[in-house]
C-alpha cells in the first residue's frame, strides 16, 4: 500500500486533478494534515485504531499541499453514521485491506497466481545455536555498535533440521506462522528468515525465538525519505523518535543516527520480524516526519 500510494494512486489522482482543474485531492485515508504557510504536517488520525499515516509515509510536501483527509478527525463509528445518514452504500461495508487495484484477493493467492511454485525445504533452527550465543564485543565507536546490532544472522541448512517442504520461499515473510503446515513441535513454528535464491525457509519454535528479534535496522540514503525535509538529519546528527515497522504496530521508542551512506534506527527494545524491503516510519508526537526501506 505504501508503494501504491506513492507511485500509483497519488500520481494518477494528481494527474486527473490537473486535467479537471481541481484544487485538491481528497481521499478516505484515516490521517490528518496540518497546513501552514511553509510546511505541511502529516499527522496520525484521531482514531488511533484506524490510523493509516504509516501507509502515507512516502508522500512529499508537494503532494500533501494538495491533499485533504477529511475523515482523519473522525472515528470509524462516526464515519459510518454519517455515511448511513446520507444513504451511502459503503455505510455497512466491511473494513478491507485489499491489495492495490487487484480486487478481492488474498496476498498469498495473488502471489501464487503470478509466481511459479517451486518446492523447497523448511528448516527448523534451534534457539541455542551458536548464532545466538556469541559474546557481545566491545565497541570503540557508536557506529560500530549500530552496525553490529543491525546485522542479521546468516543461516545454512546445517544450522538446523529439515522438518517439511514448501512450494516457494517467495510466498513467505518473516514472522509468518500460517501456511507452514508443519506439526509435531512443542510450540508453533515461525519464519525467522527466507533464502529465496536457495529456496529455503528457516523457522524457529515460538514467539520468543531469538531469530525473530533485532534491535537495530539500517536505511540507505537511496531509500531514505523525509516528509519534513526541513528536519532531515545531517551526518553525525541524532534524533529521538517513536517508530514502527508495520501497520498498526504500537509506536516504539527509537533513536535515529545519521551516518555517511544512510541512517540507523536503533530501538530501545528488540523488535520482532524486522524485514528487509518493508518500511520503517518515524514520528515526533503525532507527526510522521520520515520513513525508509529497511536494508
């Protein structure tokens, strides 16, 4: 949805708005915009349970300057009441989280339609392997510490045991439990990593498996986006923020560290299923000020 908003929906809406000579684009996103003469603040919705600001984290100041989010000040029951009072067909429509312009289809089903299946193995990695028992080194510089904690373990089939088969590693993501179809374990298996090149899925037992957790992530300069360009960090600058790595995740305390080549997001607490290619977004108060693709 983030890429769809940035690359498809908003560019097409803005193109159409220009043709129609419209002043603004109006969408039904649960978010808010506070406009001043010099800046436009992207804010969380009043209804925190429905807040969609995360999906808008790649929008620019120019896009925000021509956009309105009228339901961001309302909660969902109020929106449904207003829709019912105006006899809108969407008044009783179920909430949807459909994929961008592809209709009513689940993501796994869509991927199976578009990507060929390829049988591979599922490996269970025990929680006590050497990856998780290494003594933490002493760090001379903060950047060395950040680089250490941002590293993800590199797994091999020999690190565990083969417990099943799958139809394609590209169908799975970190933290996923459903769809593995492997029984006989004390606790449910969760995906801790996927190797698409070798078509191997690595799993661990239980939500507390150490392979699910990391404290730090990195965003390259090429994938770094500041909604508030006036607040962009310079090299060696830091910023205390609240951040999230997925939709509806409660905001987490974190510190941004800007270095040459990118930016580290260092969380106060370890985060579950930090996934390369997905987005991290950071806030100060209610305002979303920046985001980036996890490296």
